[in-house]
C-alpha cells in the first residue's frame, strides 16, 4: 500500500522534501498563502483542507514550518489524535525539540534539513521510527541520514550548520558596510571577501531571524557566547522587509546602518 504522508507545510524547503517522498503527499491549504498553494500544486500534493483531515488520513507527518510556530503545529497534530511518526524538521533548538516531544507525546523523530548541492535530511530518535522515515526517500533527491543520539541531535546539527553558514554571510555584509563607509570596499574584495551571497540572503532574512534566535538559545543553554547569533538576528530583522524582493548589495548595506547618511 502506498504510504500517505502529511506535509506541514509546502514552503520552499518543505516542497523540496515533499517532492522527494515515495508516497502520496497530503497538505492543508487552510490559512496558507497563494505562494504555498502554487508550490503544492506544482508538487502534485493533495489538499485535504484541514489539519484534522490530514491527521486522519496520514501514516506519517513531516513538519517543515516557520520556527516560531513549531509548538503550535505539533500541538494541533497531537490534539487531533495522531498516532504515527511525526518528523519535527524545523530549525529550532534541541531544547525546544525535546520539549515538544515531551509535552505532545508524539512519536517524534528529530529532523534537521541542510540544503547545499543536495538536500540532506538528518534524523535522530527511535531506531524503528527513523527507518520508517528513511524508506520514504530511497533513491530520491533527498538523502535521509540517521544520526547517533536521541531527539535533539539532529536539531543540534542544524543549529551548528546554520550558525556557520548563515552568520558567515551576515558577517560578510557587516564587513562590506564598514568598508563602504570608508571607501575601501574594492580593497576588501581584493582580499578575497566575496559579497555575492549577500544579495541572495536579503530576501530570506525574514525566516533566518527566527533561526538565529534559536541558535542564540542553543549557545546560551550550552554556556557558549550567544552575542554573535543575537547580532545576526538583529541584522536579519533590518532586512525583513526585503521578503519577495531582489535588492542590490548597496540597498542591503543601507538597511544595516541606523546612522543617517
């Protein structure tokens, strides 16, 4: 029998994961944007209308939602009586993932999505539940990779990678803002500091901000300095209005500074 997989929700990354699933992908259009609807149609996902129907009809559910609503989504699934495997694949701290598992009672598999040349879906939790998830992606464009350790391990990897990857881009933007203020941006480029990733990051900053705050919480919980991640979150906040736009580097550098002129 073909497995039926609930997907919450078909955002940019969620749609990529859903398209790789070996099974029928269900989603709910309730409260979702036109962009999400278009991605779901393109992926051939079946709209069941509501969370309650999605829970009733799904064998396994994958949650790829904005980090800020991870608990809300998991609670709605648990409240609707879901008894299958729930993949918590959001960019949230290990502590939050563990808390969601404890408070909802879901059969939770911790997932961490890292997308570079391919999409890697790292998984931690109960062995049998991880195997059920990995089978969905056999031979697909998504590599499902089990990790040692229980719930929290995949989230920790996501926090580690997200900090290294995204904060690096934000530091590059800061470097160019400093260099431009003193007319030495060309010299900075000559030292091999590549500004090309910065304009691509601007339109994504609205969803990066939550992830940076999660990284800061992860650092604080481990007794690590959290100022770098909090500063990155502030930079993302100043770019949040760039969602859906295609800004030039100069515009993004203007956004970073609160100093007139």
